[in-house]
C-alpha cells in the first residue's frame, strides 16, 4: 500500500481575523498549509496547520486564555482552529472557501 502526502493549499502571510465563541475578534496575519493524504492514489484525510502573527501581543494572550476553538477568516478561507501557541494553530475540521 503506497501512501503519499500532497500540499493542496498554501496561504503565506494572509491578513485575517480570529474570533472566539464570545464574539471577540482580533486582527492577525497568518500562513496556512493544508495537506491531503493519498493511499494508493485514492484521496484520504486532509489536515491543516499554520503560523500566526498577532497585530497586538495582548490579543495573543486573550486568544490563548481559553482552549475553545476560534474561527480564522481571511485569505479566501474560513476554518475552525485551536490556537496552540501565540505563533501557531491547528485546523479542526475543514478549510472552507469564502
């Protein structure tokens, strides 16, 4: 069985917003890489992760305080993410075109 991972989308230095469940929105700059696994040429699991740069460092702490998902929007996409550190995130679910 052959397994291959391919990059299916890259956003480098996109401007966007990060919004928490309470509706607090902050400005960010982000990069995102979305990959998809192929097993014997058949599409399988997609995943995505990326880096963050907050316009204001206090906004980073506000987004890190709670472990809930946030909505990342910008660069033509929208995705639910977990902010792992002040510089990184992981997408939970799909990356949607907007």
